[in-house]
C-alpha cells in the first residue's frame, strides 16, 4: 500500500510553517495516542502522524521530501517505536547513474573497507506529565549492533584470516556489459560472491556467523530535560549502532511521548486548569485552594465572578526546555450547578428569584448582574 502524503496526514498545506506543523501534530497525536484512543486503527494512525511530523519538522528532511517525496534516496523515513535511521549506505543517484553509464559522469565508487559511521537509532520513550515538567534521571535499555568481541569485527574464526574477493578484486562491485540497440552499455552491480564487502571469509566466527557484529541490549543513563514536550527529541551522541571498519558510532535520538494529566492541560509552557465554583462562591466571592504542579496556592475569587473568567498565576507553569523562563498557570472558572437540593435551598432560591420579579425557571445570563445588584443593595 502506498504511503499517504505527509502534508495530507497532518492536514496542513505545503506552505505550512514549523509552528503550524507542530500544532497539527499536537492535536492529532493526542487524538490517536494509544493511551487515550482505544479504537481499532488508532495506533496505526498515531504512527503515521508521528512519521509525518518527524520528517516535516526537520528542515533538511522536509526539503528532501519536498523534492523527492517518499522515493527520496538519501533519507530513511520510518516511524514509531525503536528504529534505525541508516548510516549512509542507501541506494543513491550515483548508483542510478552508474547503472546506465557504467560509472562515468563523475560517479564515485564506495570503498567497502573504508571506515563508516554506524547507523543512528530512534527510541520512543513515554513519560508522565510531571516527569516531563521537572525532568528526571533514568535508565533505558536499547537493542543495538556492536562489533563482535570474539573476532574483533573481522567475521573470521579465531586463528583464521579474511581473504580478498577474487571475483571483484576487493572492490565489492562487478561490471556487466550488455548489448543494446544503442550499443554496449556497462552496468555496475554489487558483487554476488562477497555481497559488496570485497572480502571472503573461509571460516566464519561462531559468535557472529561472519557478520563481524552482534546484537546486544545496552543500558544507558539519560536525563529527561525539564520542560520537554510531547514529540520533542533528545540526541544522545555516540549511542547508536557501532561504526563499520573502525568508524565512529551513530547517535541515539529519543522521541518523547508525554501522558496527559488528569487535571492539567499543557499549552506550550503554560498550564490550564478548570475549577468549579458554587453559586454562592461566584456571587459572594471566596478564597479557594488551587492545585499547581509546584504545590497548592490560595486564590481570591472576587464577588460576582462570571463563568469563563480566567485568573493568571504567574510562574506556576512549566520551565522552558531551552531555559527561556517559566510559564504561567491559567485558572478557568466554571459554575457548579447542584443536581440535588433540599426544600430549604429551593425555597431560598425562589425567594431570591422573586426579589426582582423572576419566576422559578426564568434564570438568564443576567442572573449574576442581579446578584451583584442585590449584594450592593441597588
């Protein structure tokens, strides 16, 4: 099945800004997050949205995608979970050119024995709301390829040696001449004897079976940055796949998924919290205790506070992940209407309504204004 266009997946135009892409991703990732959405197909949609965001939020990957689409030869676009990004061994335009013109036009031949950087890896890590807000030191375990310690990466059995492939002369490639209506054409192909390595291993290492590399699980200590948000990533240098032929190791990219909080809603570095006030509290005013991620604080409610009123608690939000200050908490008022009342309560409300001539059930949006007038004695 062909992949959908990444812009279509996020529901944004190709001219979308980084902020528009981020907002679209935040909305869709929350909609399809497996912890929140148990519908069939939600997890697949979540992975699709994540994959699209990882490409379009990166300037280089986005530029390549805009030019080549999903057929981009220089990028490995994958999604979700734990994955490798590739270390530069993909099929590129040099190879395409070579297949038609026999290596002319300035195409370069890759030395199979040259040192190469190991593949980058991606690890998706789910953290709690508070862990993301304040940061945390933790340990993760990742599967990755490392150089086989038995053969030191040669792939040969101990006491034996690796031979140069006689079929390709150690180049890892062979030339095949074909007769066509346009004349003879030379194609360069991967050597079918050594599979492009340029080497032959007569007796393979019993540990790695000739690959020179083994899969291991490694524990890594990491620090979750305070203020990290859903979808952001952390680069851990040198913790990707081991290098090839003595090359450096790749990097590990940790993508964070933040679980929603039962009370708090995050908007950038600010926090939104909805509090319910009773009719007397909103009409007469009160002082209430409000929870924040930094602990509870007292908040004065002025008399005549209307539903939807927002109070700002400065500095009670989340630390910016880049160190640019701290956000605020916004407390949004909603009115708590009692579902059950005693006869005495009902009688008092009827009496209150009759003061201005209202019959029971005729309450309107002007009710709070009438309350304030009554309190002031107007």
